[in-house]
């Protein structure tokens, strides 16, 4: 007989709040999800063009986070507030 295990750490989602000029999104996401994937989901929900994702940065406490890292790798915990802001383009 197989026993199901519940409440494994990898099953628990992390509740995050994304703040943008287009609105805010508060939701729970799997900790093993790459930030880039979550950013795309949030942008779609806010009506932002996901093909423009590279032009936007995700910030925590004013520091840009690495989109390629997973939420758990970034140390994101329940209630963390993140900001999605357009990157400044410097023309030379």
C-alpha cells in the first residue's frame, strides 16, 4: 500500500505581492518556479505584453533579482513584496 505524503516543503507555495504601475498582484507560487516564469505570469495578468519581459526588472528592496533563479534560491518567503519596473534604457 502506497502512502501519500502531504505538506512536503516543495509542495508549499510562497505568497508574494508584485507591485507595478499597472496594478498589484498577490498570489502564491511554487518555490521551485524560476522568477522569470512567475514574472511572465504576473505580466499577463496585468495586461502587460510578456514579449517585453526583458525590458522589466523584478526588484526587492531596490535590488534587481536574477530572473533565472528559482524563488526558493532567492530566499523569497511569504509576504515578500516585489516590484516590477521598466529597466532604464541608456542610449549611446
